[in-house]
C-alpha cells in the first residue's frame, strides 16, 4: 500500500467523521426537544423499556452488518448517556 493510498483513505475517514459529527449534533437537538416535552408532561427522563428495545434492535442490526455487539453497545451507551444529560 502506498503513502498516497493511505492519505486517500485518511481523507475518506475525515469525511466520515464530519458526517458523524453532524449527525451527533442533529441527534442532540432532537434529544433536547424530547427533554422539553418530557418536562412539560412530567415524564421520566429515562424510559427503561424503550432503552431495552433500542439496544436489542441495534444489536440485531450490528450482527446483520458484521459489527461487534460490544462496540455497538458502547456507542449506544454513550449516545444514551449524552441524551439523558441534555434532557436533564
């Protein structure tokens, strides 16, 4: 593999990272809106049943596309934690 190929692949990763950042920002904005509604209706911040359903569905998807369930679990734990923080 040449240095040019490595640089090309790094640029590809940079572009993907930018997309991830934009999507994370969008996700946080939606989580904030959900938090406002939850506060308005005195709903709990964490819905344990929904969390279980989401993790189950995401783990299934991870298996289907060849991702590690553990890595995906770590990612969604992080995303859930950040959503809870923004809603609190």
